[in-house]
C-alpha cells in the first residue's frame, strides 16, 4: 500500500516569488515513534545555546496521545530527533504550534490553547483558563509589536474552516497567565455618542447611568443597529448574574451577555463562554461592539469574548441583574460607520 504519511518539505526563494525545492525532498518524515500525522512545523531558537528547535504536530503510536515531535539543529539543515517536546492526552495531533518568550515567561501554543513555563523548554503548566478567547477564536497566532506589546490574531470559526480575521492585544497578568483586550489601533470607526433615553421609570431625559434590580431591568430604546457601547458596571452584594441585552425587542427576544460572579464566567447566552474571569463581583469596565452579525466584548481591558448575534428586529439595549442590584454608569453608545463585516 502507498505510504500516506505526512512529511515536511522545504523550498527557498531569493525574492519571495520564485521558489526552488531543496533536496532531499521531503527532508523529514515521521519515524516509527509517530503516526502518519506530521505537519504544522514551527521553528524557534534557544537564545542560551543557539540551538534551533523544530516542533511538528503529531500523535504517538504508543497510546495515541497528541504530541509535538521535537528535532534540533545547528544549521537548519541537519536535524536530530529528540524526545517529544510536549505530550497531551488522546484526541489527535497538537496542531498549529507556536513558541515564544515574553516578559520573563515562555509560552507554547497548540490547538487554540496555551501552556506556560519559566524555562524555554518547559516543563509546561496549564493555566486555569488556557484559551485567549472563546471557542470561536480559532487557531490563534501571535507576533511581537511595538513597545514590548504582543498581538494575537485568529479567525472567527462560525462558517466552517477559515473565516473572518479577529485581532487582539495580549495582556500578561502578574502570575504569567494571559488575557486579551481590544487593539486600539484597529478600533472600528464610531460616531459621537447618541442621546440616550429610557423606557424604564418614566424618565425620557438624556441619561448616563441606570440601575438594574432583580425583576426590574432597564432599557434604552431606539439604539443604532451597529454600535459601540462603553460603560462601568458596579454589582452589589449577592448578585448572581448581570449584563446587557442587545437588539432587545418588546417580546423579549435579544442577544444576551451574562456575567456570572460566583462562577467567574462570562457567556453570550446560547453561544460561547469564557471562564476564570476574576473580579466580576467588583466595579469593572465593559466595552461591546455589535456590528452586523458579530458581538465582540471586552471585560475590564483584560478578557475578551466574541460571538455571533442573530439579525433580530429589536433596537433596545437592556440592562439586567439577578439576585441583587447593579449600577451601570458612564454609559456611552456610539454608532458604527462603514460596511458590516461579511
């Protein structure tokens, strides 16, 4: 039978246009330790030794555990097989890996998640929440940016394989764990804040704050279809859940953003969620972009969640609380201009 194993080949170019295959071709194939899975090469250099490390997505034949095959080289031509760089449990190859060092920590990415270590070659620790965003933030890749910042980009996995690009700025916490926030340089074009009025409490004058209580949500009427919302939320004692309702209609249909202090979670109702979000029981900032069918949220400049918002007919913006009282202050709603994401 024909050998259908994956393998690594290399072509080089002096101008980025015309490429020549190198010999041997392929230059690296899976040995007896690995299954036919052998793809997604990533190379990094250990600054302490000058040694190049090549990571390859694969699966161990013994036990079927996903792993990163590991090879080293001094010249990027002759490669020596090493012990696997990292091994996880059964479930397929550890795909689309990346390795980088940043501000005293080292990070290893694969399968949309990350691991962290104080040493460039591990051992690797799994953080409490090991993704940059929710499950729709697919195949993240990072790059160094100016002023010691770092950018991560992924595609929005709502239409099968591949999709619309999503950009974030990476946030490093004091314990080395990572979060994300909106990238200021790529903020959507927004107009001046609209005048706000409310259908709750009989107050139709412009407002900048609203209080929601259990069983008594507040609503801002006639909001733009596409908008940027910024506000400060201050939950009171005992609040079980609170958040915003986008494109809220009279019949209650909406797209709901739920913050769950006790569970340390943020969820787009009926959609994606993130965990290990600290500080949801304290005052925090919320930024939300509703643009076409995309709902994109940033919590306190340190965690993000992107999801899909159905094209609902309502134009209300609701504020709700369960189990207590939440004050929503410094509310600003800005209309977004330009074509909707497609």
